[in-house]
């Protein structure tokens, strides 16, 4: 299975010279962290690209198109004339997400009317729940229709993570409403690609709640890579392993958490703890965590873990990377970075479950030790121009020096 996965990846063992680091020259810390990172990883200084962007976590679609796309393309065209760039790193200070288009006054009125109708339907649903089955189905169908209309009118289907959009910066015209299938995703198989593989870049982010945390991510990744990531792998499924293997939606991902645990157990590199109770791991139940994958505590990090240096954590829930900076937010990506992980994955909005990276693929490749963090993410990610973000050193290979020792 691992050999099949490896064959699907754009290359093997990402090299420092194949990376371009993107910093925001309006943010002094962004520039300083970019310099810090390239020195730690021996990336050529000529591989830093300085953009001039707003310093918030969100930029407009117009700012992205006008201030990012052409500048990055020109820089890459020049670089690719001598060597191939395969990966971009967005630094602290680069926006995290791209907003949707502005609504017209008429669209705002439509949205207001739809939200009023939605509230009435929700109130109605509370009153009739458990009574007339057919009536409940009708109300739920109306609610679904309204939610879909709101999704389109508010431009939610055109909002994306900055990094997911940036992965297609070399691609010409493509639709920005909704997602684009990732041609490197192993689940795509023989389906028709909308975009050329050669125009797809890996993108990883070195970002977090503070400058010291970003520095720690960089340092911890290098240290853990040399020593080898030690500790316990924790997997938090919601249900017992299913007998039926023809699965979709939530059941597919829950089973994939089980399969990811199997991949780690088979490696003999780490002890594995899997929980399939309704409750997540609770306070103190996950000491010395090196790997974690689980779900579903929406925007409410559960402080069950003590994290090993270099740990990788991935919580499957909507909007867990909607912010890395808001002080009172308890979204999982932000909180895991604050508590000590070196790498994490999450969406900047509602991605729908089928858009999350496949746990068994991501962790299976990671434990194998051949491929970098960015490559493991790339091959396990179903869609681009969408919501997902990878935070961590793209070169990180936590098990490369442990491979073959057990």
C-alpha cells in the first residue's frame, strides 16, 4: 500500500532548493522569521519572495489577484528557468484566508430575507421534532435549500484559504466557485483532471499565535527530525470499526482514523492508543502525545494532551483554522500550536467532510519516513482552491532517521 501511495506523490524527499519562502514586507516579524527559517534549513536567500500585503488574517479576492498572483508567477518563472520550484512556504504575516466577493444591495436584501425564513423554519422544527415524520422531512428540505442559497449568495463558495488558492498560482483560468479536484490526490485515480499536475505546487505555512511559537515550530521540527519523533500515537474515533467497508461521509473518515491507527501500529515505531467512545480523550488521558488524529469537538479544544517535541496533531472539524491569532479562540489548530505541536492541519471555513485529508494516507506516509510533511499532505488532500491549510515545516520528516531500525 505504501509503495502505491509513494508513486502518486509529485516527487520524493522535497529539497531546500525546491522551496520559495513568501514573507510580507509590511510585517517586520514576517521578514525576520523568513530569514530565520532559510538559515535553519539551508534554503538559498534568493528563494525569498517579499510581497506587500495587508497584515490581517484575511485579504480580499481583489488584493490576492492584484498583489499576489502576477508577482508570484513572475518570480517562479524566473526560478524555474534554472531549477524547478515545487513548494511555497507562507510565513507569519501573510494572510490566512481570502474573503468572498462583496454583495450588491439586492443580494444583501435577499440574504436578510433568507435568514429570517431560516430562523422561522428552525423554530418550527424545534416545535414539531419527534412528531410528524413527513412534515419534519419537508422542513429539513426547505432548510437545506435555504442554506445552499445563502452559501452561494454570501460568496462562501468563493472563500478559500490563501494557501489552497496559492497552490494553483501557476494555473491560468479556473473557476473560483467551489473546489478544484487535486490531481495529486490518490483518491482521484482515473477521474478527469481539471488542471495540469505541473501547475500544482505544494504549500505549507509557518504561522501561529506568536513569533516565539513560529520559531519553536521551526526549531522543534529540525530537532525531532534528527532524534526521531518519540511518544504515543492517539486516535480518537467516534464509533467501533465498521464491518461494511463500502463507506462514505462521516463513516468513511471515522474508519480512516481506525486505519491510520493500524498503519502506525504496523510500523512498530510508536505505541498506539485508539478511543472509540462517544467522548473524546479527556484531561490527562493523552500524555506524551507525538501523533494525534480525531474528531469532533467544534472550536473547543480539549486539553487532554501533553505534546512531545515535534508532535503532529490533526482534528477533523469545521473551521478549526479560521484564526491563528484571536486571543480567546479555542479552535484546535491555534490551541495545539500554543500547547506545543510542530505541525497541524485544519480548514478556514466549512469544507464539508469529504474535503479533509485522508487520515490513513497522511499518517501512513508520514510514519514511513520517505516523504516530507508537505508531500504527505499533498497526496492525501482531495481538493484545492478551497479551505484547508497545512501548518508546519514542509521539509519535516519526523521518522526519517527511525526508518529501518525496528
